[in-house]
C-alpha cells in the first residue's frame, strides 16, 4: 500500500491555475494529433514516401530536442530571469501559437516538394515549442507538491478540464473535411486561430497562479553529459520509459487514424466521431475516478497491472467476436472496454515519472525535472513517428483506399482491408500493451521502497526550507 507524504496541500487557486494549462493540451494538441496526418496525406495529397521521410526527420528532431530543452530549463539562471520554468511559458507561448497556426496554412496544393517542406518544417517547429511549453508547465506540479494523492488529484482535475475543453475538438475533423483544395479551409483555420488565442490566455493564468518553490532554485544541476548518464542509472526511470514508449506507440496509432477506424466503427464519419469522443472522454473519466478511489488500497502500479491485463484480454476477445460481419457492432463494446481499463494509465502515467524525480532527489540532493522529462521524451517521442510510419505501411499492405469521396460516408473497402483495420485497432495494441506491462511489472517504486523514498524526501525538503527561512 502506498502512503501519503507529509507535504502541505495545494490551494484551490494553485490547483485551478495549474489545471488550466491542460486546456491547450486538449485544444491544440488533440487537434494536431487528430488532424495533421489527414491534412497532409489526404487533403494535400502528400505522397507516402515523402510522408515517411518526413516522419523519420521528425523522429530525430522530436527526440533529441527534449533532453536539450530539459537541460536548458534546469540550468536557467533564476536570479537573471526570475524563474526556471515560467520564463519560457511567458515568452514561448506566443511562438507556440504561431507555430500551431502555420501548420494549417498550405504552402502549395500541388507541388510535392513544397508540401513536404511545409510538412517537415511546420510540425518540427510546432513540436519543439510544444515540448518546451508542456515540459515547463508539467514540471511545476512535482515541484509544487510531493504528495502522491495531491498530484493524482490535480491530474484528475486536469482530466475534468480536459473533458470540457476537448468538446470543441470533435468538430475539427468535420471542419477540415468540409474544406477542399478548391474552396480552401477557412472555417478550420479560423477555429485553429481561436484555439491559439485560448492557449495564450491559459498559460497566462498558469504564470499568475503557480509559483516555483524557492528552496529548489539553488539546486545544483549537472552538466549535460553527466545528467544524461545519471538519468540512465535509474532502474525506475528505465522501466517507466519502456512502459511509456508502449503507451505512446499505441497512442500514435489511435486517434490520428480515426479516419481509418471509422470504416469498422460505422458508416457516418460525423456520428462515429461524436460517439468515439464521448466514449473516450466519459468512460475514461469514470475509470480515472475509480482508480483514484482504489489507489490507496492497491497502489498505482498494481492498478495499472490489473487493468492492463483485463484490457488486453478484452481486446483479443472482441477481435474474434467481430470476425463475423453480423457481430461487427460489438467493436464498440471493445472500445468501451479498452477505454475503461486504460484509465489507470491515463491518471497515473505522469505520477510514475514524478516518483522517479523524487527518487533522484533523494540520491543526489537536487531536483532535475526538466532533464527527466527530456530524457523520457528522448526514448518515447520516437514512438510518435514510428507508430504512424508503421500504420501507414500496414494500411498500404492491406490495400486501404485513402480517398474521401462522398464525405461524410467513406468509400467501401475490400473485406481483407477491413480485417486488417480490425487487427490495427485491437490486436496490435494488445501486443504492445503486453510488452508495456512487462516494464511496469519491474518498476521498483512501490510498497516499502516507495515509503522509504517519501520519508527521505520529506526530510530533505525540511532541511532545504531551513536553509532559506529568510526568503519566506
């Protein structure tokens, strides 16, 4: 059983302010995830070879910029800039908003090379800024409190904020498909501009309501090479990375390919999109609430393992049930099942990494949140490229017809293609989840060892506060 630490609880103002930062994650991040592949592959007609090359470039940029940005944040001079994290939220958010808007303004509708350059440059610029902003926002929480329940409570509030702010995102694929090369994409582009403005407001609220704790501002930061080496010495970090890689890989083949899964979920893309998101959000919300209530009894790791096994078994069972076309509607039951038993990952994934940061502080006496987020991304961000590359090649192999004639009703596909889509939707994620659970099984931060880390951490923080009493 995991016990609480003795950290002071966060105020309602801090919880509200921090949670506001999830809204851009719902608006622009989900819009990006949901629409960028369809926009470039289907709407602009980027050839598969160019797309795969672009994703390979994106893979390396997306991976290696994270530890560099994490190190930059950790080593930022607070006396000069006033903070280590909030300075980037203040000056980086406008750049992020512009980078997001630029994705959806085509440089060309016909020239494959120009479309390719637009694809690579825009998504790399966007991802670099999104990484910096999300990282600096996310690392505020483990610094603000080391209480597991407080962190999970904030994560749950973030889910609620994310639920309501993600509702407008449901219309984005519809707005995108209502446009064309001939008529343009003005309604879609105007909406992305509105989302960008909301992003500016949300992070302004975060800056106003969340403070970096002064006792950590004097923490020493290792040079880049040593920081990387020390991160890789943590068994807990490596196990988290392996588990998170599998989750990212599955995620990159999930929502971004909804325009493919609609072929087995139903005939009307608009209605399928609405049902998909309602299930994804509402069932996920119920699951997360359940997991929060049972966290003290079972612990985060045990919940993830138990839910993960049931998630895998359900995916495999539903796959065999829907091989018969007459029982195909049961795929919705499979989606509900996998969404519910994926809730433990949704609510606890960040907390597993926060605990790694706590363990590192016990070992080295200083907090290096930025580097751990960066190193985590170094290994897991490639999954965001590998997944779409694999899914694209798999769809080519099974003969998928990517045309969107007669929208909102997709054109018919071969029976073998539909079978392949079912495999991509249910079986492949199940295999990846099995691998992920192996990593989680060996994650060491639980039970007695976790209690030891929390006890030591509280003493370290007490000593740091004693040293800076004059600052309070």
